[in-house]
C-alpha cells in the first residue's frame, strides 16, 4: 500500500487512525455504542383520527448578541399568524380534483392551562379570544387542490380568563363547493404565435398619458425606409401603461395588442413628408378610482420609467386598426360640466432598508422644508390631499411634519420615532399618512416642513397625491378628463366642454388599445357629446396644435416565445449578456439529462408579456403560459433559472446597479424582519395565487447571481464538471453539520437531531460534525476566535462533501461572532472537484441584491476554483425557530426519490418550502444555483457479502486489533441485481466505533452537550471491482478502542461512468487477536523534494514540497 504526502505544502492521504489524530479537534472523547437512542420528530401524533400536539416549554430565539425573545412552541409549529412568538397549526391535505371550497371544524378538543410565566413578554397574546378561529382555504399545487387549515391552538378560557393550549383534537374537513361536473374549467387562452414572429418591427417609448405624433423624420430616425412603405399597412401594438398585476387572476393582455391609430395622409398609399401618425399612449404610472376611499389613487411603476409600443410596417394580420368614430347617444339623463383631475409628486431617491419595493423622496434633515407646486386650471371645488411620510431617529424622538396648502395649515403628522441603531427588530422608520380637504384656486402649492426635536431625527416624503374637481373647460393643447359622478346603472351622460373651438377633437380612451373619436357637436364654443356611463369613461380632448413626442428605441428582431414547440421542462431566462453561457448550460442538460430546455432573454420576455417594459410579472406569465398549456402533469414546467444577478433597485437608480434579472421585493420596506427579496414569486402559478407568502411553489427556481460573461462561463463549467468523472470520489458520501455556540445550544441541538436522523436512516452517508463549542475558544485582540474550528471547516470544504449545513449567527461577511468563516477563507477554497451544496440557516449570508457588496454566500457560489455548486441560503434576517423547521424539511426531502429518481435541486427546494410554510421566513431563502441540477448522489449500491470468508447471516462478526481481515462484496444495480458489467474501483473506509464528544461550554449561555461522531478510521484503501465483485484485506491497527462495540464500513465505488456507495454496520470491533504475525520491520520510505525527478543533493526552489512514498505490508 503506497501513500503520498508532502511537508511545507502538505497533502495527506494517510488513512490509518494516525490521520484522525491530526484532523481531530481538542475536546475530550470517550467510546460509546453506535446504537444510541434516536430522538423522533413528528409534527403531531394521530391516534384514531385524534391529533395530539406535542408542546414543549417555551424556546428562545436569539436575534443579536444582546437581544433574544422566547416563543411558544409545539413540534411542527408555524409562525404565520399573530406574531413570531405565537405558534400556528397548519394542516394540508390533498383534495379531490373537483373540490373548490371546504369547511373545517375542531371536535373533542382538550386543553391545558398555560403558565402565566410562559406568557410573559409574548407579543400579541392579548389578541387571542375565547374561541379558536379556524381559517379553511383551498390552495393549489401543480393544479391539484389541497385543503389548508390554520389556527392558533390557544384560547382564553371564558370562565377563568386563563390562556389555554390545545393539546388534542379531531379535525374534520368537509368539501363544501364543487366544480360543476357538467362543465369543464375554462382553459386559459394564449396566442399560438407572437405577432413579433414576422415582419419589420420598431420599438418606441412614452412617458405620460396623451396623444402622440409620429412624423416622417421620427420614423426615418427609427431606421424605417419611409419612402418605400405603404402607410395603410402601418400598425402600432402595445398593452398600455402601468405595472402588471401581482395577482394571477387579474386581467392582463396576452402577447401584444393592436392599438387603434390615425394615419394622416395614408389615402394615397405613400408616406409623404407631411404625413404623420397619431396614437394614444399611456405613461408608466397608473391611476384608479377607489370606491372605499372615494378618491383616485396612483401607482408608480416599480420596474419601468417608460411604456413601450411597437410599430410595424408589414406585420400583423387582417385590416389595420384605425380610430373609429363613436356615435353620440341620442338621449341622456345626466349632464357633465365638471370633471375629476388628479396629480401626484413621488420622487424615488432613497431606500431606507436597502430592501423592499418602497423608495422615498425628499429628505428632511439639513433642509427641513420643501414646496411643491401643482396646477388645476378652472378648479371648481375643494382639493383632496393625500400625503405619506416616514421618519426615524438614532435616539428616541418626537418629531413631525407640518403641511400647508397655499400657505394655510392643513394637517400635522406627529411621529414618535424609537431608537434605530441597526438592531434587526427595530423599525427603520415610522410611516404616517393623512388625507385632508381644502379650498384652493387654480394654483396649488403644498409646503411640507419637518420639526427636528432631536439632532438625529430625520424624515422623508413618500408622496403627495391630489384630487380636484375642475370645470369641463378646454385648457391647453390636450386635456384628459373623466367624471366618477356620472357613473351609474342606466346612466347616459351628456358632456359639455366649454371654451372649445372647431379644431378640438375628443377621443374616448377608456380602453387604450381601442380608442375611438366621439362624434361631437359644437354649439358656439361648447362642444357636446353623449355616451353611456354605466362605468367610468376616460377621454382626451385635443386641439391639434401640439402633440406629445415619443422616444425612439429602434428596430427589434423577430421573436416567438409564444410559438415554442413542445412543453419545456426547464426554462432559462437570461440577460442577453449571458446568452451564450445560458445556451451552453441548456445544451448540457439536453445531452446529459435528456431534458427539454428553452433559453429566452429577459428583454424578449418583456416584449411578449409586458409590452416591452421590464416587469417581473412578465417572467411569471411566461411560466404561467407553459403551466396552463400543459395537458397533463407530464407537460408541466419543472424548473426556472434566472441567469443574472439582481438588485433591490429595479429601476437603475444606483450607478453601480446589478439589475440583470429583476427581483421581487416585499411591500414592507422599513421593518428588517418582514422585508425580503424572493425569487419564489416566479413560481406561484395557479389562478388563485399572486404574491401571498403562504402560496405554494409550483416549480423549482434558482438564480445565477453573475455580473459578467466570465462569471457566467465559470458557473456553467462548475455544473458540467460537477457531473463529470473528475468528481467521482468518496466526498459524495459526506454530509457535514456545522453549528454555532451559545444561545442555550439553539444551534447545536437541532443540527445534531438532523444529523442523527440521516445517520440512522441513510447509513451510506458519513456524518461529519463541526460544533464550534467542542473546540477551544481563543482570546485575540480582535475578539474571541475558534482557530481550530476554522481549520476544520476549511479542511472539510477542501476534502469535499455532498452537503454542508450551517446553523447559527452570520451575515454578509461570514459565520459566527467568532468569525469561523470569512470571505478570505471562501476565496481561497480550491475544491473544484468536490463541490458541496450548502444550506445556511443564518441571517442574510447571501444577500445577492445589494450592489454595494458581494455577500459571503455569493463568494461561495461565484468562486471559480471551488466553493459550492449551489446554496439554499438566506437573503435577509431570519428566525431560528422557522429556520429549524425548514432545515428539518430539507433533510427529510433531499434523499427521497421522486418517481424512482433522486430529486433535483429545484424539486428539493420547492417541496421543502411547501412543507415548511412559515410564510415570510421561507421566502427569505433562495437557491443560488441550477435548479435542474441533480446532486452527485452515487447511483448504485455497494453490498458486503462476507467477512473473513463467512457469508453474512445476521450474526455480529468481531474484528480484533492486529487481526487480518478480508472483506468481499459486490455492486448492486438500480434494478436490485448484481451489476456484472461494473468494472472499476471501490474505496472502502473502515471506522472504529463512535466516540462521544463533549462540548466545552466556552460561553456562559452555552450548555454542555455530548454528541457522538464516528470518525476514527482504522483502514482506508482501494480495491479493484471486476464484473461487479471485489475483495480487500487489511490488518486492524492496534490503537483501536478496545471495548466491544459496533464499527462501520463505508464504501464508494466508480468506474469512470457511474458510481455506487454503501455501508455495513453489523460487526463489532474490540479486543486483540490471539495469533499476531511478527512485525519487526518499519515501513519503507522513499523521499523526494517536489517530485520524483529530484536527486540526492539537488537544488530546490524557495518553497519546496517534501514528497514521501510509504509502504508497509501491515498498513500505515
């Protein structure tokens, strides 16, 4: 047996127990039986349909070094309800396919009193009533209905006033509403092909609502050969302005809609120099009337500052759409001489939390007063003002905003801002809004000032929105108008526009894709028309003197995402900068996995699904099209990869922005614990879903957070290499758990429970444990450190592991207060052929959407020489209790086949999140990596047939120290028979019995814990596999633990094409052999410097490596 190692730059492959001594941490150890008891974790126990909740004493969630909270807990508790301290019970079951409504009830309930001490400092307990309130809904997963029953299992006893916990009950769920069996659900209709599939197309932009004019020179500037087009063939397509709705059930156009336009001078078939096109365009912001609020409310577009339209000279089918005349109604029952107008001011300058979709405008700090002028010509009544502000201070302060209208006081918004100093649980601002009405002339000036009661106090304006009534009197060159007071069932309204001339025309623009010109009548200077107003109608009056000017984007190539042939399993949405690399990845999956893959650019997706404007819902709607087109479950899309980095700034306000593929940001933008970024939004595909944190994922989603073609190429190479024979080594058998110290073992205990579950359920995987409280803590000038734990982590990564899980404190710079992992460590990793998948239950380790910083998790993923192949990782602040639930569900999913095949990363993450629930907390986990990637699970099984010639019959063989052992075995194929065509190498590792390791309680709030770990290696070698069979021999070293207990053999085998693994544990190690062969000769050692070409007396470089070949017939 020959081994190679070096000194100075040391590479150790020694595999006897002496190797363990060099790798082991410093804690005390003692032998223990491997057959230790295993704690079981179930959400509830069900006996005769009775559900029993297993409550424990309150637990503690630690958020910072100085702040923690207790929370009430039962096994399987979720925290989607009143607060993150009060548990919620959630039950999900599959329903019959025709069920669309349910009722639920609890029966045979048993309660126990909660201790008053348990309820101390529990936020929200006062909201609990004397009856348990059940929420019963039907949710959908991959189009299949499921019941979702949720409730807080606590009540306040009406008789005693004592809070009680529910300990057992029967849950009855009854279908209450059904899909009509005689009718089929209407299938979503999608265009078979995009209008962009053929013809010449040109993209233009607009920034506000109004009538736009496209001239000869404008068209020429777009690149159109204007002299050689027929203007009668001109068409404009677009879906109007505004942001796309988050809710899937809200109407949106599919593909591009043709708009009615007017082409002046088209009759002669020539586009002359004086000819032009008129069309109505909508800006990116939108307004809608809110009946509950009795006013119009605006919505900024969070993803685009422009609206886009598409002009074609020869595309489209049928007769081009032109502005038609709409006849005036012959009678009327309502008259309109006044109309509603609205304006707003909302500057998007600063995001207080670097998270969330809300940005704020003017800052009230050094400058404490601003004025904002508005104009409402011919105002006829009072103005309604809505104002929204936010304030904060480093120290507690009472401040406020004072608002004046034309110099008169309107309202004051007083704020008490608690201290904000970076604590995760603190709000980063206190928002406040108000609505008030005041009288005004045509010119309206809103003045806002901020009173600073404390130097650190600062405020921001969110927005000012005004509603006013104006006389319906022509003003300016264009005037939009509408009248909510005219709306009513059966209403026919006559509109009287005064101050009009014969040049004034009126377009009805209620449906912006199908505008029409009102057939009006002019009597003197008053223009009249009548129209049915059973709903709100929108109009534009214009005199033709001046029109709005569009922006030229340019010509675009033909495309046809709608016309994809077949149903892809895997969709890659890439920024065009990474299209080549995305295609390379797609080609790999097609060849390696026989997978149907489509690559589309985000700009192409926007063109067909959001009228050319950036919008995250366009990407979701692409997936919904594929999802809704699927005839059955086999055609459903499975995976989506977002190929490009993202940013919390979706509008390119930051100079160094990384908005390659946009992100979904939460509405909450000032509370760290509730604000988040999530790619899950793109996978909520059923009709009743939108962006609710409790909606179920229907596909697996991953992201490559790359910012350059070089990074993209490196990540694709990592994927292809990961699936090559280069990586076929026994690191694929290793699952490693790393746990932080302190916090009453909040991090160690669940890590060890999960490790025990894997060890006892999937014995072919070898467990490594790096619990930092089991290492010596060292005081340094920079604080407490665990140098040996840091070494152990780096060594484990370099050796490789299938999975590495970290639970504990952390952030964008690494793990733990003691800095057991830092970016410098990550960037030095060179484990390219042994890449783990990392799971990190720690705060914001992979906050990929902050352009100002590359987070530690991103470094793990982007390391071109090693790091990780993927991470299921946190992007915001998370709760330890919810993290534990998600981590448990991950490890209950990762080794479970789906339809006979091991799951891919996207499947694992999707199932894990859906099992876990926990709303916002689960949304804060993202997959950095390829969702279509299957982990490097060894494919086949290695079985032990005999030990020392004795066929295994269930008896426990005993291996003694210094005895010669011969082991025979074979490779099993996936069908369960001997894999006779397998010819390759098997790498057996024989372990001594497990050891108990005791943590050192390095900190006062750490508890002493004993945990077992099987890592003392007695033998590690390799043997040839011929026709599926192998055997090997070794001498048991004398430095074993001599008491009898169970050992373990771990196998890894490969033949360059496929691999296998297995384990055998039914044998005992202990005692000494009676007949020991004499061994009076030491090992043979051949020494070299750097390589075998070195000769005695030769000259080395400045940093030589000593190379040793060591052989001994009895092992090293």
